[in-house]
């Protein structure tokens, strides 16, 4: 205790100063903790639950796309594609935000615009990407008005990857005996990859018409959903193909193929006014490997037109066998794309079951021209409607072209008895599913959606 009673004034002063500093430091720490927690909360709120339209997984319903003008220029030497899109929108509710889908595309900075249809430009305050929901958001300075039509547009660029999604590249050996690799550009948009090829309202209910232009190197042939309206030569070996306007359709049914394939053709339809072509690698066509698919397609088309009493509404149908594809086949309207091992049939060499496989694929995809394309489930949860009906129609279609296979009787053994154990197991689920994102959609495409619905 001696030491305490013995303190000098100087000591006392020092202790006072230390106390002041300590209190000050404490206050500073307290303030910074409070500020930090506020900032932290703000970031959290912004990324996890704000009520801005881009935080919701589905597109707002304030704007409806009506028409697209789309030009794409894939380069099969450096595997980059460039494009321009203009979309006419109809405003259903006043809004300042225009949301659409984009994935893995670079938008050209100064190319984004908004204007009134046949009218003046409107100022865009800002545009930004919200990758979590694969959105591109345009913010208009003034609100868009109900009942008016507007046009948005932009230029963009993407990579032709070998990932079999969106607009992708495939390849094959043109000559098996020496290295002669050829490339092709092909699309697979279902269910949610059109947004990887061009900015769009990528939901099945958002139907619109499309004016497509494909710019390609002259050694390739380009195919779209519709026939070519006009073709012109652009500089240095580039050809520009303009296609007729499509019917109203969802983005997932749009398709493009740019390849140096050849084809065999025929006419079909009850009125004989639909041109049908089956395309594949040149040597496969020469070897007669597309002949069987062509003959099935021609007969199934007539059978469906007679059965459904609704004409196939397009003037042509192309069916293309591609070497790389993520799904066995895809029912793009007017441009069916199939994996080549589901389409090619080598006379005298392929086993007989291969014929059945080809016939089933063709009958299934052609059935979608009515069930899925003419009428479309509004959302992916209703996929069983189109898949179940196409599976059912395909049984009838195969039976019509080849009655000796007894497709209708064998359906019970091959489909029904296969699906009953699945349906009684833990794997079963209601046909109508709740779907919000890409992961859920993959779940919908299972055996139950195809076979139980039937
Ligand atoms: C897109 O932008 C990224 C980042 O700047 C770049 O690495 C990529 O090459 C671009 N892709 C295309 C196709 O322009
Ligand atoms: C494939 O290449 C070989 C060797 O170069 C050649 O003799 C043959 O004619 C080629 N076949 C075709 C179909 O081009
Ligand atoms: C084919 O002809 C029929 C009967 O004239 C017509 O109803 C149908 O629209 C035509 N189809 C096409 C694609 O022109
Ligand atoms: Zn299907």
C-alpha cells in the first residue's frame, strides 16, 4: 500500500490520460461495430430477399414480347458468334424496368437502346446484369405506358462452345481414313438455353414471332425454322440468309443449324404441300442412311394430319442428324434436330431394332409439332402434358407406318409395366411439379412425365 499513498501528480495525470484514451478507443470500436453491422445487413438484404423485380426467379408480367428481329453470325474458324436483336414489347402495366434473360453473352456497351415503336428514343438510366437469375435489366428514365408498344435492342457476342447448350459447335470426321475434321454450329435451346444465344424473354408462355437472319461462311448451308426468303452474298465469302417470319412460338423451339451436310427430300402432307428433308453428313446420305427416317417422316406426317384434323402449319420440315447432342432429339418447329445415332439406319447392316428406334423418335418429334408447338404448356411444371401426349401419339404413329410391330399391344409391356414399379416407389411424384429454376426443370424430364402421363 505504500506505493499508492506515495503517488506524484505526474503519475495521476498520466493515469487520467490513459483513461481518456481508453474510453475514446472504446467509443470508436463501438461505433464501428454498429456501422459494420448496418452495412453488413444492407448487403445481406440486397442479395437475399429484396423485392426488386430481378430478385424474383420469374419474369415480371408487365411486358409481353411480340416480335423479334434477330441476326446471328457464327464464325466456324474462331468459334465466336456475334448478333443483333431487336424486340418489340407490348406494355401491360406501367413499369420502368425491362427484364429479360441473358446467360454467358457479352452485351456491347453502347448498343443498348429503348424507343417507342415508330417513335422517339427513350432515355435509359442504366442497364445491368443480375447473373443469379440470368437477367439483363434495363432501367428507363420514364415509366413505360400501358397499351403502348416499345422496341429494345442491342448487339452481343458469345462463344460457340462444345458444351451442347444454347448455340454450340459440333464436329465430325468427314473422312475416316485421314484427319479431316469438320465443324458445325447447332442449337439446343430447350429448356432454358435460348438466353445463351441471344437476349430474350426465355419462358415458354412468352410466345412471339421471329424474323431470323443467319450470316455464315459460304462453304456451309444454314437452316432455320422457316424457309429462306432471300439470300445475298456479303463480303469475303460470307452469305446472308433471311428467313420467313415464324408463327407465334416460344423461344425454346427456335433453332439453327450451320453445317456442310447434304440431304434427301420428299413431299408430304395430306395436300402434298409440305417439303420434307433429312440432313446428315455427306457420306451418310450417300450411303442411304437417312432413307428410312425420310420414309417414316413422310408417312407419319400424313397419318397425324388425318388423325388430328389439323394441317401441319409450316411449308417445310427439316430433320437433321448431328454428331453431338445432349438429348436424343428435339422438336424445334420446322427443324427437328436429332442425335445421329437415333436417326441413321444403315440398310443391310443396322439391326432391326434400330428401325423401331428411328421410327419412334420420328413419330415422337413429329407429334410435338401439334402437342407442344401448336399448343404449349405455359410453364415447365406442365411438361408431362406435351411429353405424355407425344409419347401416346408416337405409339399410334409407329403402328400406322409398321403394323407388324404391334406397337399398341407392346406398349403395355414396354411402357406401362416399366413405369408402374417406378410410380409405386419413392421415386414417384405428382405429374404437375413446382418448378422455379434450371435444376428443377431437369427433374421434370423423367420417365414419369413421358410414360405415366400416357
Ligand atoms: C466476353 O468477355 C469476357 C471478359 O471480358 C472475355 O474474357 C470473353 O472472351 C468475351 N467473350 C466473347 C465471346 O467476346
Ligand atoms: C478419304 O481419304 C483418302 C486418303 O486421303 C482418299 O483416298 C479417299 O478418297 C477419301 N474418301 C472420301 C470419301 O473423301
Ligand atoms: C396446304 O394446302 C392446304 C389446302 O389447300 C392448306 O390449307 C394449307 O395451309 C397448305 N399448307 C401450307 C403450309 O401451305
Ligand atoms: Zn418429347
